[in-house]
């Protein structure tokens, strides 16, 4: 008995039905990997070692409640591991920087209300700068945050933000964001 193969047309429809739900997933994954790669590149350059950056995938993004915007583990000897995990909000903010850096109205950070994604982008870059300082071996939160303010403009540049925008983000981190942080993040500078 001959095996009846599905027609070419049926195969095509079947392939499309399988492919369509996968397209947004694959796209989201490539978008996430680009953010991880860009963040890892700047983190590695600032620590002189190879750093991995992890953004949450779709499952972790949906089901995990994240308390920390970013984290770095230190081993028993007080040496930071070569990896940082960032929250979904942080990764989304970095993605927005990559996608929209030239259009961001970063002047709003130092006076007035921001029209769009500027504060999310600024916070994401501030968090990444903070984790990079931990990766350099600093554990104390206040000292880490103090050093991060001096590095955030360079981190921002890696995501396409010009020096003037980087300065504004650093100022926002010092003046505005610092007030939202718990006491252990303040007072070192
Ligand atoms: Zn910290």
C-alpha cells in the first residue's frame, strides 16, 4: 500500500502554523541576547575579565517575582562571581536604550517630567553600572552606588547614549534616584 504523503500545500500550511507562534518567541530571544551581549561587553571591559549577563527569559519573566533589579554573588572569599542577573525591568530599559537612544529626551531627567521611557532607561543603566562596580569587587552598597555614578555615563555610551545624555543620567542617579534607594545605598559620597 502506498503511503499517502500530505500535499505540498498542506505541508506549507502546517509549517506556517508551527512557525507563526515561534516567530515572536525567537524575536524576543534575539532581542534579549543582544541586550545581554552588549551589557556583558561593557561589564567585561570595566572589570578586565569575562562577564556573563543574564536577562530573564519568558518563563522567568512571567512567573518570577523579582525583588532585586540586579544581583551579583560573592563567593566565600569575598570574590564576585563573573555573572550578574538583571531584572526584566532592567533588561527592558536597556533594550529601550538600544532601540531609541537618539530620540530620548534626557534633559527631562534634570528638570521637569519625562515624556516617555527616559526614567526607565536611566534606571536600567544605573542598575547595570551598580552591578558592574560589584563585579569589580566592591561589596558595600553605598560605596558601590557612589562609584556607579562615576561610571554610568560610560555604560550609557555602550548603549548608544551621547556624552551629554550620560552626564544627565549620572546627575539623575545622584540627585533623584539616590533618594528612592534604601539607606544602606546612601551616604558614601
Ligand atoms: Zn548592590
